[in-house]
């Protein structure tokens, strides 16, 4: 183990928990609209669920196989990591519960009331009882647990109502699942948004459900299961049907080992011992929560509120704007003249979709090739690809069926694409294809032309309005030839392709990034590195950044989530500044910038600096060659690094602090929204005045506060 490395690194799981605490802090921010704060509680909860299913599940697997394995960034064994995780999660539960209860109370004056049964009016109790008897009771599947009735299998993240049942002879456990096909909440009659959660309704009527028994110790529980299934662990063979294998893998996920038990009420010592034995867990894996174990209903509730209340409780509506760099008319011809960069969600995804739609009917188009990782449940992109195939174009879709928790959606789309005549391939058994590349090939009088698109985010029309991402479209022939070779290599299973412009993991992306860091290291204090990503865990990358820092290179890392590198450590990372922005939109671009001025090199792509991305995935990054686009990206990075409203600075002890609170107060995402709206209104005038980028730069330079 590299002991020097431990001085300026931290464990990835603990870093992730601190990031998720940042999400919870957004729920505690009084400047965030009240209902949006409740959404952040839901996002924090969903994040924590996935963390237990994937990361905690993986650590249990590793500990079971070999607990002597030591984490290179913290020196901890898997069991030590698990115990530390449980120690940190317990206070997060309390913080989340307090946050939820506070917001819930603040919503009451707006007519949004989540109620306990005892808080219902008499007429509401009659309504609930009738609903329970007519709609719920007939479909319940209650069970007792005794010598003749074995303990049932509890599904992952489903809620079960439990109780101790007594008769003349003995006590036993009673358990009844909350039906999946019944709404999580029951809205009560009336104009206000009054509701009661279904598990609370069932809790009240356990005497009816278990009629012959005396009911006590009423509770409801939820188990979280390990969901980290790797297809290569499932006996994958090249001759097997990969889509069928993934369908079987998804089914198996439902029966994996329990890694967490959540309870609404404190368990008695007897119950705790019973559940620990049944689930093969330790007491520190049991967490009591005073808030709902499922909070997804929050996202649907806003539509039930009066318009005036919606406007008060949510963010002011913002729709992605048309890019000022794209005129009305044919998008294809405009890209052939000049590279175009789209900036989601401030700018619309429509120009890219228009590009595919135009290609589907363009007689000069021969092929459309694209990699797909995640799609929306409704996807115009798929319809345009299908239309292209039906119009005689050769359409190749490399779809990744192992996009975690999107497997079923991707399986469904792969079938639709095949039915339309698209050629669908599934990548590699040991490497996920995470790249976001699209290539359109045109036949011309002189040969072939290409339009290549490379993005930092998925081809998902829903998340393009929720995540910040970059999408670059270019007619550069060298890049097009690279993309053409990339798809040929993917089709024949060749991961080690040679490319002139693109850098591609698992072979050239990491090596190129490390080389570019080394080049800046040689410049010493004249060197400059700015990198933006979602997560940073790769040890080789961290060590190179350490060397660059010691050489005097000024380094800014904008890392939204996990960051295993600790900045500001004397003699190791003194010249490294790490910032993180959590706000209205999910920060998602990956940008790698090296050098300054005319020598600056910028890449955008799909890869984070994580070992899984750099060595175990197919990732693509594209060089930015257009000077105007370089200026756009530099402006984006400049504003983001100056964010002192939603931005936080990572300290050398692994905690986040607010940056210095001095004017101008800059909320980067609000700046970008304002720019997009300004560009829409002032496009013609700004062309004469030097462009909207000059306008916003002038404001920043004058240290004026930007208000949205």
C-alpha cells in the first residue's frame, strides 16, 4: 500500500455520504422553494437507497470473499468500511427525519397535509374505512409466521406491515405486504391536499386483517437488498442470448441478500434478534425512520395543487431555449458549415433530434450509428431511428442493457428498434459501453461526409431538461473518420482501436489524460488544469494531480459527487482546489481542460475519472477544435468556479464549506438561465453588440450581483 497516498486521499463511500449530505442541505435551504425542498429530501432518500443496494452490497460481497482486501485510498478493510458507513448513516437518518418533519409542517398552511389516522375527521375516517374494506382488504395477502408458516421472502424496497399476534396458546409474528398495485397514498375528499399513507391505513385496521388475534407492537418495515449483479458473474457465454440473460439477471436482483432493514417504530429486543437472524444482518444495519420509506409520490403531488400554490412552492418554470447559434431551417446544413455546441438544459435538445429526423429522410444519408446508455420512457429519438431504418437507411444501435436500473427500459427499446429493422448490438461482456456518440454518413459527389455528435450525457429527452450537459455536433472529417472506425471496432469486438482525434477508454482515454497532466506539470507554475466530472476515484489520476500540484500547477477540479482526492494538503495537494455545485439541475458534464491561451486543449466526453470508467468501460472524449466553442466552455467553467451560492469548497478533512460570501453573489445555474433567456430576446441586437457572452462577462467583471 502507498502510505504517502493515504495522506491526501479519502474513502470513496465516506466521500459519497458527504456528497449526499450536500443534497440534504438543499432541502434545508430556506431560499429554495418549499416543495422543491421536499423533492431534495426525496432525492437524498433515493440516493441512499441506491447506495445501499450497490455500494454497501458490493462491500458485503467483497467482505464475504476476502475481508483482507484493503482500500488503497483509506487503508480500511471491507468490514471496517461497512462499520464506518453505518456509523455515519445513523445521524443522517436523524437529520433527514428532522428536515422532513420541518418541511411537512411548513406545507400545512398551503393545504398539503400528510396525516396520521388519529388526525382524520370523523367523516374522513368513515371514507378511509370504506375504501380499505372495498379496495384494499380484498387484495391483501396476510400471513402468520410460526412452525407451519415459514417467514416469507420480502421484496426489495417494498413496505410490509407487521405486528405481534396473540391467541390463547402463543404469540407469533403477523406480516402483510402493502400491495404494489395500490397507490402509496390515499387522497381524502375535499379541496385541500389531505392524504394518508397506505401503510398507516393498514396499520390501523390490523384487527380486521388478523381477526382472531390480539394485535400489539404494530409496525411497518422495509428491506433493502444487494442489487449489484454483474452479468459476467452469471456465467455469461458468447453463445448465449444477451437480452435473455439480462432479463434473468433483473429477476435475480429481487432475491439478493438483505443489507439494510428500516423500521417505523423501535423494535423490541426479541424482534430485533428475530429479524437479525432471519435477514442475517447485524443490529447496526437496522435504521428507524420517522418519515416515509417511499417518497416518490411527492413528484406527482404537485400536479394536484392549485396553480397559485404551485407557483409559490416550486421553482419558477424554465423551458430549455433555442440555441442562439442555430437559425430556423435545416440543422444539417448549419452543422456542415460550423461546429455547434448545445448546453442542456438551458438550451433545447431539439436541434440534435432535428438532425436525426432530417437524416431519416435525407436521400444522401447512408448510415446512422449511435451508442445508447439510457433513454426516456418515451423517446422521439427511437422513433426517428426506426423511421430511418424503415426508409432504407442502415441504422446501427449499440445499446447497453446493463445501464443499472434502466435495464428493462433498454430491453423494451431494443426490441422496438429490431422490429423496425435497426441493427442492434449489445457491446461486450466485461465492459459497459457508456459513451455517447452518434455518427451520420452522407454520400457526396466527391466521396463521403460525416456529422459526428459527442455528448457528456445520455440521449434522454427527459433528463436533457433536468441535467446540465454538453452536446457537440461537428462535420470535421477527421473526427468523422474516427467515429466511423470506432463503430467498426465496436461491431467486431475490438476495444483497442487507433484514433487520430477521439480518445477512447479503456485504452487511450486515461493514458492521454495522464499525458496531458504531465505536460502541464513540466510547465510548473505556468501550468493550468481545469477538470469537471461527477466523481473522482482513479488512483493513477490522483497521483498525477499530486505531482502536478507539487510542481506548482494551478488546478481546479469541479467534482459534483465522490472525490477521493483531498485538496490543500501541505506538501501534496496545496495547489488543488476542489469545488462542488448542487442546485436546481444535476451537474453532469465531463470537461478536461489543459493549458492556457492558444495552447489550451479541451476535451468533452462521457467519462469520469473513476477506475471503472477509465479501465472497465467504453468511453469517448472529443477534442474541442472550434475557437468559439472553446470560449463558450471557458465561460461556463469560469462562472461555475465562481459560484458562491450553490457551490461548496472541499476541505482537506473531506468536509464541504461555503466559499467566501462576498459580492458578486453568483448562482451559476441562474446565470445560465438568464443568459439563455437573454439570448432568445436579444439575439439580433447582440450580434451587433458583440454577443451575449460579452454582456455577461461584463457584468461579472463589474462585480454586479446577478438576479434571476
